[in-house]
């Protein structure tokens, strides 16, 4: 039963954090961000938020730094929007799976072109 609740809370956190980043944060260091997933611990005390950030490594680091500075604001707003007894601690992490998938796709297309040309 608790697994279902953790999953529902994780999805709600993903939805709310995504909306907060898009509408409330005005920091120019924050670029184009996609929230790809949220892992919440079983006791709902911590939430790892996985982000896919468009840009080079310098822009990604600047975006992650800006989100780190806004962590308190985001947690406060999250607590107002989601009615929980304790708002989870937030931790942001890069999600490189989209980049990895596009790299694999490019390699497969290149192999396909080479096999047609031979």
C-alpha cells in the first residue's frame, strides 16, 4: 500500500516542481529544463529530482547551481501546493539518459547508412 502512495507523491512532486521552475523562477542562469523523474524515499523524507538540461556543460552547471540556490523557495512552495505533514528534502541530479539515447540513435543511423552504402 505504501508503495502506491510513494509513487503518487513522486508524480505530484514532478508535476509541481516542473510548473514552479517554468513559472516562478526568474533566474537567468536557468535554461531549458525538463523534469524527467522523481525518486522519493519510502518515508517521504527525501526526493531526488532528475533533470535533463539543454546546453553545454557550463550552462548545465550554472543551471544546477541556480536551482541549488532556489532549493529553499522550491521546497516552501512545494509544501504549500502539496499537503503533506513533512515536505521532503530536495536534491537535484542530472539525467543523462536522453543524451545517451540520442547518441545511440545517431550511431545506429550512421551504421545503417554505412550498410546501405556498401
